[in-house]
C-alpha cells in the first residue's frame, strides 16, 4: 500500500495526482460518457422538468404544515424527486462519513459505525479508508439510499471545533489523499458521495453567519488544496457547499469558490448541493454556481424551484445556467449508475463482517502517546486490574450531530445534554462495545473491578489495591457546538491525577473528539488515544492494551499544550454566541468573522513550526511496541527514496513521513509524502514517494509558482523529530492549475 502521489487522472477534475495504489480499487466513474448522456437528457426536458433536480427536501416528518413525504422517500437526510418520464431516479440522501446516519433512531434500524474521521485518518492508510468507505456505502445502498453525504475534509484550523471528530486532519495532503480513498470506496457501490463542506467551515460557533476571511493564496495552499486533492483522487460526484461565509459571501453563493475555483480552475463536472437550511441566500446562488438546494423546508423559500423557472423564462443567463445545473446532476446520476443499478431498501447487510472492518480501522488508528517503563502491552497474566470511568462497562463514546451512527440495538448509553437544534446532537451516545468486557476476555484470570469514577476516593481505593489501573476518559463533541477549551470535562482531570498518584501503573485511555490537554501526563505510566473508536471500539482498545495489536496510529492533528498557542487563543464568537444555537442566527451576526490570515496556509503543525512553539504532542506523533529506523533518504526530482527498518523485537507498522523543511533559503515545514509499512522484526522496506509539486509551491498571480533554490527534505518520526536534511537544487517554475505540473530533472 502506498501513497504515490502523482500522475494524471482527468475526468472530474484537472488531474495532477494519480489514483492511489489501493488494494483493489473500483474503477473511477466514467464522467465523460455520463456527461454526454446528461446533455442529451437535458435536451428532452420541459421547463417544469428542469427545476425538479435543482432542489430537495429534508426526508424527515417535520410536522406542522410540512407536506407529507413522498411515498418512496427513505427517512434520512434528504430527498430530491426524480423524473420518471425520462428514467431519472429520485435522490435519496443519508449522512455521513462515519456510516449511515442514525437520525435519532427514526428508521428503527441500525448501521455499522466506523471510528471517527480522526481515528480513520490516524491510520494514515488510504487502503483502510477505501475499505471503510466501501463498507458504509454498501450499507447506505442496502437501506435504499443512493447518495451518501460523506467526504468531510475541512482542515482543522481550530482544535476546539465541535466537528473535529468528523474531519480527517490539519494537513491538505493527508486529508486529500485519505478523503479521496474513502470517497472512492463509497462510490464503488453505484452511489454518489459528496465531499464537504466547501469551504473553510472551520468552527460551529455561529456557523451560519461566521465569515472566514482568508487570502486567495492561503486558501489555495491549504483548505482548498485538501478539496482539490480529494476530488482528483476520489472523484466525488457531488460537492456540498458550506454554511459559513467566505470573504463576506455565503459559501453556497460564492462565485469565487463554486464557479471560478471548483468548476473553472479544477474543471469539476459533478454538481454542487447546498448544506441543509439557511445556506442558500436566494435564487441568484444559481448564477454563482450552486446546482441544488437541499433541505428546502428549512429555508425561507424553495429558491431553486419555481423562482428559478421564472427567472430562466425571462433571463438568458439563468436559462443557460439551468441547463448546466441539470447536466451536472444528471452527469452524477449516470456516472454513478443510479438508474442502471437502483438501490432499494431491505438489502442484506452482513453486520458481523462490517463490524470487523470498523474494528480493523479502530485498531489501526489508535495512537500510543506514552509508554513509560514499557508498561504496555499488558500481560494476559495480570493479576488485578482496576478499570475506572468513561462508561467502559457499557461501551465507547461517539460524536453527535448529523454524523451520529448507532447499531441495530441503539445506543448503549444515552445522556441528555441540552435541547439542541437536532435531536441526536442533544444527547451523548455510546456504542455497544464495552472495553471492560473486552479486557476481561483478554485477561480471564485477573481480578477486574469497575468504578464509574464519579466518586474519586472510591476509584482511588480500587486503583491502589490493583496491579494496574486503567482510567477511561471521554470528551464528547457534536456538530453545532464548539468546545470552550481543550480540557477534559466533568472533573476527569482530577480523577486521573488522583488515580495516577495512587497507582504507578496507571494507563489512561482517551476517547476524545480531538486534542485535549493532559495536566496529569507526567504522573501516568501510559496513555492511548482511542478517539471515538466505532462499533467495535472496546475490542480494539483491549487488543492494543494487551498487544494483540501493535499500535501504529499517528496523530493527524497537533495536540497543543495550551489554547494560548493557537492562532486564535479565543474562538471567535465564543463569548457571545450561545452554545447549541449554531443554526440560529444571532442578532448582530454580521460582526462574527474568523481571521484565517493570521496563520494563512500554515495550519496546525506548520503554525507551531513558524511560531517555534512546542505542542503537547506534535502532528505525526505515535509510539509503537517495537522500534523503527528510516534512513538513506535520496531525492531526485520529485521522487524520494528511503529505507524503513524494524529494529525492535515485534512485528509492527511504521508510518514513514517525509517533510519539506526549507525552500530557497527559508525554513518551512510541510508534509510532502507518507507511507504506512508493515515490517517483521529485523525486516526493511524500500519506500518510494512521489512529491506533488503543489506542495513545494506558492499560489501566486493565479497559478502555482516555485522559487529557484535549494529544497531541503527530511524524514520525520513526526513533524518535530526530523532526520538529516537532504537538499535538492530546483529551478524556478510556474504553472497554472489546469496545466500539467512541471517536469523535474
Ligand atoms: C450538516 C451536513 C449534513 C446535513 C444533512 C447539516 O447540518 O452540516 O454535514 O450532511 O446537515 O444532514
């Protein structure tokens, strides 16, 4: 499995990167053929038919005056009517990147929950993301959905973002490559996947009004590059535009984002759907590049229905646009084969097989952050273990909001939190996969106790009497709400510190939706970050604790030591936008903006490198039960070759990381290649990485531009611990987005 990142695929988007060398990838959609068919169908459409595919409803019984749902709608996120006369099927849409959405259990069915996006990304393994995508796509199809609202790729500009768990990473290459693989997996089921939320949807606080301000260059080199790579590699047939504003304009009404960047510069041929409710300001969004209004009951009006028809009848600009909008939606429908391979509810799902995929992803994404005196892995012969906290007796935490997934029997634990805009985001939920039970199965002869951790003295007493103490700590995140800070809530820091004081063999298992601070870190023996580990999270955690899995997850996001280190120590609007009101537009909303030019393209670890700030744990960090060395780096043109060796005693995976560390005399920090390799003890593997020229370039004067000079590269165990620098002299180059990237000697 590798991430050789370049060559050319030019269908949906202008190609500068190769499809991944995935294990057995499904073919990419034949967009050119679909486009030709789509144009022919548009030629047969009546004026009424031309405004059918341009808007959809939320596929939920909303009550009140809302008309009943169409008979063929499947309860979920959305429904767009089809055109039976022309053989065009309806679109049946469900959330999201982690599995088929639970929508508060309304369908009375369950689905397999993948671990969170962060957990998936921590595997640094596109092949696994592909298989996860293929799995959730197959479940969506079996439930009758033909559109999966997956592909969340927003870069993590703020680690407090409530949706951090849904997204992949803070780096455009890692995010784009992994998202592309996941999307390709989803679409291998003859269904459409989105990529979302386009773009710069960096915080939930006031998400429908916040104005993300950023220069063209910084956006192109960061958030937009993640989308661009994801689109090239995964060819999602739809793009979901975001709620927020970008440089003063609603993202779903942004001519710059939707038309100039996406459709012109990247030559994207699929369609743009809006996010759900208050994302679309009016009918003119059609002129600016929006193709479909979603969840229209949540808006003031169906802008892209009759209003659009009337405009098209009198204004040629709208008429031309309308044909293009229909061509794009139909291109997606035909390219995915929705008409030829219709999805209908009641398909068979092999839940055991799918849970095994979820478990494999969870095991691959767990990150070992600390392991003093090699306290881990635990011996199955351990005599006594005190398990404490985190509802570990019941299950594992999951994130809230539209991406919430639950299994057949529903949540193991449901804790009401607040009355939020959507039911599922108003309660914390745990999947039915108990770490306690899995630990008992691993150490059958140990005396194992459990305390929920609400009473610290009692937990400490248990810990003191046991050989090993394992504290589970959870941090719940949800769509619609950002974390006020990065601390563990509910007094868990105090609990961990007290237990660690009482037992030197204290292991902390974190189930968090993003980075957290660890004031107790130095007192603990070991820490693992298990994220939200999905349907079989308990088993995956136990497997790492007892060494059946040698942990190889690496952080896809920097863990700051404090909020003071962030580009915005205080999250914009956090002092005056009420929590859980993400969907209500506060009065004086106009004053809410996020200045992303502070860090510009230097998101995450690049910001820390620029500021010379030391995080708690750097991007790319993760320990193993074995040791690796990487050596012999040679860079020729865009090709880097090096050797990775397992120098320890156990088989394990290493994630080799290649960074650009200087450019034309200027220090910089940028991930330019990575590869996860599996090695037996003593074994070596030669790794070849092809560097995407955009990662060496600036966006300048409407194109990519590389200064002449020495380019320094180094292998990194993470973004901080870098090996010797290998310099290559490169000439100045410029190229436009649509053109072939430059040749290197
Ligand atoms: C979210 C999207 C989701 C949509 C449909 C929105 O609130 O931002 O990610 O796909 O709802 O449920």
